C-alpha cells in the first residue's frame, strides 16, 4: 500500500509537467502565426505602395510623352496608356489575391496587341527591340519592332524604305517564307528581296512586291520561264508534257533553230519544240516525237495568215486549207494600194482575169477598217462581204453646231461617213450587198472561221456626247474565231471594255482557249482588260498599229503580265503565221 502511494506521488507531477509543456508550445505557435500574419500584411501594404508609385510614375511619363507627340499620336497613345493601366491595375488586384506571386518579364496580349512587360510595367520603347536586352536570361536573339503605341508589329511593315515581315508573335523573319500562297525571300537582316537572286547554284526572280516568280514572266523586255519551285529554266526542259528551250541566260527562245552536237530542233513562238510536220518560213519540215529534225516534211494542206502592216488600222489575210481566201477588214483608203499589191502576190484563184477573194469581213464601218474596200472591189472579184447591221456608219454630225471645241470630232465623223458611203457605192456598182453577221454562224465551207460576237447593240460610249454614238460602233464589231488543227486565233476588231466584259461573262468561246489574239482596238488602253485576257489565255498577241502609235500603256501591261508575247505589225512587213494540223509557226 505504501509502495503504491509512492508511485502515485511520482507519476502525477510528471503528468502535470507534460501538460504544462504542451500548453506552452501551443501558445508559442499562436504567437508565431500572429507575427507571420503581421509581417505579411506589412509586406502586402509595402507592395501595394510600390505598385501605386510605379503606376503614378508611368502615368507621369506617359503624360510627358504625349505633350511632345503629334495630335494624331495623342489619341493612339492615350488609348494605349489606358489599356496598359487597366492591365497593371488587374495585376495589382491579382497580387492582392495571391501576394506571393512573383512578377515575371514577358509578352502580354492586351486587346489583341502584344506588349512587353517587366516588373516595372509595359516597356515604353519604339522601333527595334530585343527581348534579351530587357531580360538577360532569355536565350534567343529574336528581334521585334515596336509601334508608336509600344506594341509589337505583326505582318508586313515598311521601315526606312525596306519591307520586313514579322510573324504572329512579332518575331522578325529571315530566309524563305511562304506567306498567303506566295514565296518570299528575306535576307539575313530580314529585308524583303526583289529582282534577281542567286542561291544554291540557281537563279530566282522576285517582283516589286517581293513575290517569287513562277511560270512565264516578262522581265526587262525579255521572256523567262521559272519552274514550280521558282528556279529559272535554261536549256531544254519539260513543261506540261512538252519540250521547251531557253538560252543559257534564261531568255526563252522563239521562232528559231537550235542545234546540239547530234541534232537540231525548231523552237516555236511559245518556246516549245516542234514535233511532227510544220511549215517553217513557207517550207515543209518534219520532226520526230522528241523534237529532233528528220528532214523535209510531207504537208498536204496548211493555213496561212498575214496581219498586214497598214498603220493604225486593221487588215488580215487568210488563205484556208481549202484554197478559199478571206480578208478581215481592209485598212484605210491610204493603205489600200499596199493591200492590193500584197493580194496580187498571193497566187489567188482567177475569175474573169481577176484574183478572187471569197470573203471580206468588215468588222465595223470606221474608215480604218472599211477604208480599202472600194479599191479592193475594183481590183478583185469578191464573192461575199459581211458587216454587222449594228456596226454601220450614220450621219451623226450634220445637225451639230460646229465650235472650236468640237471641230476635230465633227471632221472625224464626216470623213468616216464619206469613206463609208464610198464603200457602199462600190458595193452597189458590183451588185453586192452587205451580209449581216450572226453569232455562231460559220463563214467558210470547211467551218474554220466563225462569228462569235454577242450580236448585242451596246449603244453610245465615251465622251464628249456628240461622238458617243460614233465610238459605240466599236463595241458592236464582228468578232471572228479561227479554229484549225493546232491553231486557235481570235480577231477582236475594236472591242472595248463593255463588249470584252460581255464576251467573257457570256463565255462566247464556250471554254476554248486561244493561241493568237489580234489585240483589240490597236492596243489602246480602252481595251485588253485583265479579265478578258485571262479568259482567252493567248500565247501571242498581234497589235495592228504604226510605229508612232506603239506604246506600253495599261493594255500592253495587261497583256504581258498575263504571259502574252506581243508582235507589232509595224515592226516588220506585218506578221505571218503558218499552220498545219499539227503545228503553227510564226514566219520571219
């Protein structure tokens, strides 16, 4: 009993000691928590104070910057500053919610624009910018360009007369870049390249917009061909299954013989090598399936076209494989003797001792198209003459009061009307009448020539009003389509914008593409609209005009930019084309 009492006396103090120790530990822990909360609160207050000071400093700086900038920049920078301030205030709120979060430098998307932010806020720089200059820990050398509102530029930007491209996150690009379906080349400094570029032993060409050239391109008055990867082609090469040839400097060869060590080839107007039979400068030649010359050809029939040199006028002679002949327009009264001399050299069929012209098509009644008709009727037996009823001349001048301002226009209409009446009289003297043209109607017995105009009367065009009816005749011209063997040609008379638009929108060729285009209205800028040219897709265009009228205006540029090689009737004694069922060639 005594021993048990002693044990109790020993155990109870120990238990009391342990309880006191435990209570002391709890008190000290609570004190430490209270102290920590106090420290955090103080730090939070200090942080908020720093943020507020930073914001005030930034606003002060922004205000100072605004005062030195132009009015146009004020509104942009004001909006930018408001956006930045809102973002910074949002950051402050987040820090209050999570005060232990660190402020890390980096790009921030604010209202769809990229800004670079540090612990001090948005970087207020303009111009070239490298992230590593603000953050040494960044391991890239990416370069950016900051706009007036300090946001990073994306896309194309002209800087000091050079163009640069920045990707979707603002990084300046270099090297080859495929942008919106086009290839570009940006040098080591990021500058967009134009003109000729050499790389990997190949040559490329980039136009004024920096786009890499592909296909047939007209550069400095020469034609070049670039493959699908942009490489300039030289020597023999294959394009769409056909053999082509370009010189060592890349210029496309045309209308000439090319010799190799063991063979020779003839290169056509489109730079492709002839295969099969062809007429070359009125001589029949033959080539194998690979384009190699074999020897004299065996050509039983062929077609011949001559676009005559008649000044700023139209006249084309066609000798069909059947032996029938046709004239499309007759030039001016002044050029009629040249046309007569040419026809007398063409070994025409004879009737009553005179050469026979089976068909004459007067596309419209202006004097530069109908002017030679009277003389031709006098010197040859003409079987049939076509002219659209809606393209005839009328007296549009007699009731006009002549002034100094309109005198030239009145005189022009008077002269043309007199020339037209001379042609009408000559027709009556030969007991001939004009046959109206009709869309879709064939002209010759072998259906090589066909009218393809819309038959619409487009009415008056242009200014001044007194000549609107006169010029409207151009739009009502007869249009002739030639389809023989490998050759498809269009004689576009004096079509202008309205009739050209109607032609392609109505698909009057029913999906056919042409090889040779007699360019509308002597190459004037009122014709050869881009959509019309793209619809036809001609390889070659013949412009009938004199040397003084040769210009490289809008129409000319529309043609060459769409791959059309231009031939001028005034450059030599007209332009000749020979066609067999297999090939067509341009004579020298």
